[in-house]
C-alpha cells in the first residue's frame, strides 16, 4: 500500500505546488493587465471568447478565470451575458496546459527547477518572477513523473482491472472517476496528467481514458460553485453556465467515445499526446457549437436561475393576483 499512496501523494503535491508557482509567476508578470483585458474586451460573445481563451492560456487555469469572472459579475463590473463568451474561451484556453504536459520533458524537470530557483534569487523583479514560472514547470513535470511510479504497483495488484471488470461500463466508470477525483484535487490538469501516465503504462484502456477526460471537465466546475457561494444571483448564473456547458458536452460526446478513441490514434502515435488531443477536441467542438447561440444560452440559464429582481417582481405579481382573486 505504501508503494502506491506515498508516491501518488508526493507527486500530486509537487504537481499542484508547481501549478501554483506557475500561476503566481504569470499573474505577477502580467500585474493587473489580465483583469483590465477581461473588463475591456468582453462586449460581444466573440470578443469575450477570444479574451477568455487568451487569459486562460496565460494563467494556465480555467478555474482561476471562472473565479475571477464570478468576482467581476458579483461586483457588477460585468453582466452575466458578457461572461458566456469568456467561459467558452476559457474551456479551450485550458487545453494549452494539457498539450504542454504531453511533451516528453520529464528529463528536464530538475534542471528547470534549479534554473527557476537561480533566477528567483536575482534582484530584478521580472527575472525573479520568470524564475517562478520556470520552476513551476519543473515541479509540474517532476510531479507527473512521481505519479507515474504507482503504475506498476497498481498493475501488479490488479485494482484497476477489478474496477473495470466490476463496473462493466468503462465509459460510465471513467466519467464518474474523472469528475470525482477532479472535484477532490481541484485540478483537471492533475487528473489528466495521471490519466496520461496510466494510459501510457497500459493499465487503463483508451475508452476509459477518454471518459476520465470528459468527467474531469465536469469535476472542475466545483471550483466555480464554491466561489459563487455568498455572491449575487449573477455570480451563481456564471457557475451554473459553466456546469451546463460541460455537462451538456458530456451528454453529446458519450455516444462518440469509441469513435474518438479511434480518431486520436491517427492524430498521434504517442499515448500521452493522444489524451491531450482528446481534451482539445472536446473543448473546441463544445465551445464552437455554443458560441453562435451564446445569447440564447444565456437566456436559458437566466430562466433556470432568474435574476433576483425579476423573481421578486414575479412573486409580487402572483401575490397581488391571488389577493384580487380572493377578494372576488
């Protein structure tokens, strides 16, 4: 048991620490420019889409952009309708992380950490922040390598085989596993990195790996829901929109898991790259399908979670109607 728990916990901690270093370094380099971009270039769904894509690709976290967007909406700096394009773009922007993780750079993990540490000690602020970014990448790759150490013990014990044979449905089991684990570790990137290692080691089949990737997109929505607690109705609408987009994408892609598993085989011969391409395909297709009808989608979410003023007026109208009827 120790040969599984200790390497996994250590690798996950290093990976998440690297993600935080990377994000903090990039945010420090950009100062408040990212917030300015989000506030200025979101007048239309298309502009919001490109803004969300670019900012997320820079921050390396769709959850961070979603939380930032909820904060702006709660402060009434953005309307809910303006955020739909940002969410669609952020889903694609987060795939940049996945593609970077697919690169065969594990051998450079320690040199990147050492180089980042050396740059961080220099007296120039921009150089030291760049050191955080480089060191963050090094920790991410080192964490990935550590998490892959548990592949052989898992294969020997047969736990993965038992789970797959016990459920009988690789797709459903993969979606549930991806959603639950992502919700627990608060990082879809970490879950996809684990999936890359497991699939490359041959302990899970490709359809199960595809399903885990789909499930991780729903699990990452928990961050937005946590951030929306105590916010205005518009902030909750942002979190709901994020969930509906990803849940709807799963319903669309579940029947196509087998076809996706075949297609990615032609896109790349490398297992890790195949998983990265699946994430890209899923998010690009889902976002581009919804982008032309972003206004309709925003209205749909507003009907599910109506604005507080509208719901209050509707209740008052209903109350006044009931009183008039009772008088009659």
